[in-house]
C-alpha cells in the first residue's frame, strides 16, 4: 500500500536499531551531557575528530587504504585535538591528564565515537535502504531508546513553565538538527562514501566557535584557534585525493 513504511528483514532491523542506538541515543546522551559541563565552543572543536576517526576505522573495517600521507594526517589531526583538550599546554596536560580531561571531555569523546560508529553502520545500511527509510527507522529506534531512558524524568519537568525559546529550540533540534540533517547526511554517504562525507563536519568547529562567541558570549582561547587549524590541516591530508 502506498505511503506505508516497507517491512524490513532481520538484518535491516538490526542495522537500523544500531543506527538509532549510536547516532541518536548514545550520541545525544553524550553530546548534551558534554554541553552541560563544557563550553559550547570547546565542545564543537571535538567534532574535528570525526573525519579522522571515521577514516581510520573505515580503513580497518572496510580495508580502505590510507597510505603514508593520510596516516600523517591522522597524527596531525590528533595533535590538533590534543592542543584543544589540554588548552595548549601539551606537556603538563599529558603529564597530568586528569587536569585536562574531565567528565565533559570524556562524554564528548564518547559522542565522537558514537557518531563514527553511526557513519560506518550507515554505509552498510544504505546498501539495501534509501536515505529516507534508513533515517526514518533509525530515528524511530532512537526515539524508543530515548523514551525508555526518559521515563523516570519526564514527570519532573514543569512543561507550562518553559519559556518560548525552549520550545523553539526543541522544535529546531527535532526538525532541522535531526530530520533534515540526517537525511542529507545519509545522501552524502551514499553519494561519496563515509570518509569524504565526514570531512564536511570540519565546518562544525568553525561555526561552533563563531556562534558560541556571538550568541553565548563565550571566550575564544588561542589554543582553540591553533588546535582547530592544526586539526583541520590533518583532516585535509586524510581526505585529500
């Protein structure tokens, strides 16, 4: 019947469940948990790890050869990330890692790994599903997982006391940050592959730092700028064809 979602076989159900678990449930739990503990600009810079980690794991799982230049890019990108994480003090930061990496940073690293897993799983799912169907089922699975986790907390929220901008933010995240963004992301993976699609997430740190300064008044540290540039250089080497 027209307009109905197609029935999935067992493998497709498992793949879409994995998409919902990694890209929607775990990613959002880690990401919003990090935002509650770390400034938005600093959090967005962690996203620069996505392309590098995606290319690295894709080479291990899908046997995509990196070559010497791309391996150099991986190392440089990780160096840039460490500059951001340690706030520019690499020696002291690495000597006493507990001073550089708190719970917020650990949660953001968890978000990065969740998104990398989501990207790689998407490649397999798109072999038999369209971007829209994969997004729909993945989102439904994610909604189920998030609903189970939120059962004990929904009753504590005073919905009538929420300001209009809170509702506007929720609608924006649901419509633009989830539905539209996920569909376009899938289409990119299907068209140019996971590694090249992930390179576009390099725009996230730049816009994240910019908007966090303009809208939230957050301080932009020199280490954030330098680390972001170094990470972007490394990613460009990883994805250069």
